[in-house]
């Protein structure tokens, strides 16, 4: 729906969240009423062509002439393929130019990684707080890279001690994505990273009791995994993992069960262990558990990283999000091996949704976790 001038004067707004991942583009639109209420009014997904994005970077052919395919037509590069996918999605959702648009990109790992850390600095009376924080961050690797764009958020001030969360990202990577959206005619209100979208989806929909707990929110994506920690209802820290992706599980199942990626995704989405020919459900379950060991190693590494922080508190809960959150048996496996209560983020169970969008049955658990980062972005009101 398009909001008129009177509605906007009353404080009504609409925000679109777009999460561009390696496997699909996720779209969520939220209506914000003048009383602070939120309603999900549109949801959608569009597949991302294989190889269009690698390590968070759009694959663009430079210089060389495009190769020709079997049909005699020139092959499209990742940039063109991703552009077509986004166009298909947006054509299904005409938007008002006053609608806020927030996009997040899947660049938390790899060569174009986003770095997040906490630091404590001493700021003397009348000292330049911003300059001291940034200079301190830039003196520490890997924040000392000259190509980084650095930002920060002050967590607390006690006397002359200031604690801040510092975020850095590759300038070239952000510029590439910003140009991509601009060329597509999409004027962004803000750009974010998928793990922060997921964390916001949790914080906005969690109860007061849940926010009092120390929680690890894990985004298990097609090509990577990242972990964010919420403590005392606030963001504490984030860690991007070099492993623990859906791809790693698929690779293991390919070896043990001889099935391809398409069959693996069918298994993940349906939860039907009986669809693998030649194997009993017990054998498929055992193969899944073997493939989960890589995920568990990354989870344990992330928890150790968090626990090593001087201000960390004991972990109360683990929440899984992203495409891997609903893989059958994974939640129980992590709970058993970590000794920590484990669930999925599933934020759509706590937010109102237009019945014409989600139907009487609502949003499925699998789709809820896949759309969670985009929902977290769309829950922001500007």
C-alpha cells in the first residue's frame, strides 16, 4: 500500500528490508503505525544464480570479452545475473518512493569481511572522544588496514573510561554494493550486514525475560556462518566464521550419501529423511550428525571467543537463524554437545502479519528463519 501525506504526517511509515545472500534474495516489507505497532505486509524470495556472489563480492567480468555459451549467446557475469534476479523480485513489488529501504549483504566472512570488536579507552576531560576511539581502533590489526571504513557506537561511559563497539568494513566492498543498488534505481536509507539484521529481529521481538539472558544468535548461511552475542539486552560482540556453512554440510553428505546439492536442500526443507534412495532414515540421520561436527566446531570456537571477553557473562541460550537453522537434527545436536538450551530465532511467531500475505497457516519455521535478517532490517523505523 502507498501511504499518503496525511498518513506520513501522523507518523506512519513503511520499511523494506532486502537481504542479499549467496543462495537467495530475501524481501520483507513492514508497515509502522503511529503508535509504534508493526505489521508485515509483504514477503518474498528470489534465487541468486550460482556463482553470482563469492565471499560477499559480486562477480564482475573485467576487460575480457564475454565467453560464448553452447547456444551462441554471450555468457552473463555474476553482476548481470544478480541484477536480473533483483529486478524480477522488485517488479513483483511496486513501491512508494517515500518507503524506506534497508539492504544487507552477505559479507561477514571471506576477503571482504566485516570486522567487529569492543574496546575500552581513556578519554580525558574535554578530550576528543571520537578521535581517541578511532585512533585506538586504527592502531590495532586488522582495523589498521588503510582500505577499511570504520564506525563505532559507545556502549558506556564511566568516569574517563569509554567502552565502544567498533565496526570496520572494506571500502571497496561497500562501494561496490552501493553502486549496484544505485544502478538498479534503489535509493537506500541504510546498508547493513546480515548478522546485524538477524540480531535486530531477535531484539525487537524478544520478551523482557529473554533479553535478560545472555544469548548467542547464529546465522548459518549457504557459504558462511557468523555469531552475534546479546548480553543484558544489548549487542555485545560478533564473530565471523571461516567454516560452518550449509555448503560444508552438503559437501559431507555428498561424500557419505552420494547426493547432490538439490537433493540436500530438499532434505533440509522437508525434513523427510526417507527421500534418500538406498539409505534408511537411521543411516541418513547418522550422516547428518557427522556433517554437523564442522558446525559444532565453529560454534564452540565462537563461544570460547565470547567467554574470553573480560565482561562476558555465562551463556544462557543459543538461537539459530538463516537457511541452516531448520536442518533436521541440527538444533538438538548443538544443544546436546554445547550443554546450552538451543532453539531457532523464528521471529515471525512474535510479529503481526497481514493474513493476505502469509495465509491462515502463517510463515513456516524454515521460511521464518530464512527471512529473519530481512525482517530485522524492515523493523527499523526512520
